[in-house]
C-alpha cells in the first residue's frame, strides 16, 4: 500500500507528522518518532520570550511589567531550550533522522524572528512552522490590526528564509476563509488547522483559576475537520489537520476532507509512539477494503470544493440536522 504524501513540496513516506511538543524536544526524541514510523516531525517550539531573555534585549521596564513567576519560568526555559540550544537541536535532529524536520517558532510580534528564522534555516531545518497565537483580548486592537500582525510576521520570515514556511493558527478568526487566502497570498506553504490553546478551568472550591486539560479529546476533531473541508482546494497552500486526531479513522477523515497531512500529539502521549504504526495499519486496511492504492486516490474527495452543491453544503447539513428529515 502506498501511503506516501507530499507536504509543502516535501516527500513524506506517510502523512503522519508528530506535532510540536515534548515528544520532539531532543534529537533522541525525534529519532524515536522516526523509528516509530512518523512521516515528519515538528520540533518543540522556540518561544519569542526565550529569545528576548537570552538576548537580554528585553527592556528592564518590560521585565518589571512581567509577572515575577513568568519571568523566572521563561529564564529557566532559556537554559533548557533557548535559541542557541535550539539551533543545535535542529542540527542534531537532522543528523539523527532522514525524515523531514520542521522547526517551530512561537511568535507574537515580528521584532525577533527574521534573524532566528534565518539561523534555524541555516542549521538545516526542512521547513519552519510559525506557531502564532495573538489573543484578541485588547479592546483597542482591531481585527485588521491583529491579522496584519500575522501577515507582517510571515513577510519578515519569508524575506529571510528560502525553506517553506507553514503557519499554525487557532480557529478564532472573523473570516477564516479570507484570512487563510491572505496567508496563501503572502507565500505561506502550509496551514495547520488548528492549534489547541492553553485551556483554563475554574476551581469552585478554592475560587481559583486552574489549568484545563493539556490533552485533547477525540470530540475536538470536528472543528478542524470542518475547516479543512471548507478550505481544501481553494488556494495553493497545503492544509494539515490537527487537534483531536486520536485514531486512524480521524486521519482518514482529514485526508478525505482534503488535508495533505495530519499532526498527532495527545494520542501519542496517551498510547505511546507505537500508536503511529497502529494508525498506519488501520489506514492501509481501510484503503484495501475501499480499493484505493494511494492517498491521492481519495484525498479531498469530500472537500466542499468537490461537492456538487458547495454553496448550500454547510447550510443544508445544518437544516437537515435541525429539521430531522432526510
Ligand atoms: C505537552 C504539550 C506540549 C506542547 N507544546 C507545543 C509547542 O511547543 N508548540 C506548539 O505549536 N504546540 C505545542 N503543543 C500543541 C500540540 O502540538 C498540538 O497542536 C495539540 O496538542 C493538538 O493536537 P492533539 O489533539 O493531537 O494533542 C503541545 C501540546 C502538548 C500536549
């Protein structure tokens, strides 16, 4: 069975990418992912704050405005995985494996990235994923301003690197289709739908905010799946399904919706890296029963673009679900 996939011009032996996380934070960890059968890996993100602290470029006034715990935490993070260490992580990971290694930068402004993106590209990364999350919490900040910041970061990075650049975003945009097409216009080669942001919860006994679960649930598959199916085929950049994909069936659904590849994280934490082999076996078995020889035989078959009635697709499904008659 041919499970080969292509993502941002890179040949993948299969469409399973290990998502940026603790599973990819060292060359040894990356080697384990490759040995388990992953098609590619995205390294743990380098955070903008780590660069600010390491370069000491952060102004004292800014340091003072940070929560002390936040500053101490980031300072500790720099020791473990600061920019200098990150460049060496890219080099070592590339030496350790032959599958594509995608570096990940977590950005919230375009002040710091160009130089680091270039250093990371020089270190041999096959591509860069910009993990961008600008929380729209500032009442003064308009949609246009926030979206322009994303596009500005992309432009700055694209000026400095020739390797493909992907963007990993969350689902909260006013007009995601328009914004995604702008990212495409700005030269983004891959769009990861979606990141799963830090979740909060409330402890009603202690009257405190507490962290929500770091792990996703398979129920979270449906929002990314909907958007992959809506956006697939509308522009050039490749789409990657992410969040809530725990089993082979989730991978197959995303490919049918039009994704070029998928990213897995929680399921690998919960079930171990051997889950990759299990998912690949499930995909092969399904393809066999359906008579598909390669992923291209079915990829995108259920995207909205290929629906005979694309304009009514979403609304019709909604009406069917609400009215209850077929
Ligand atoms: C422990 C942990 C660490 C993570 N670290 C990062 C990170 O550094 N950069 C990033 O872009 N995403 C990070 N993520 C998010 C994952 O890459 C992934 O997008 C998210 O978990 C959703 O996928 P899943 O449903 O397969 O878990 C992390 C997730 C977990 C659970």
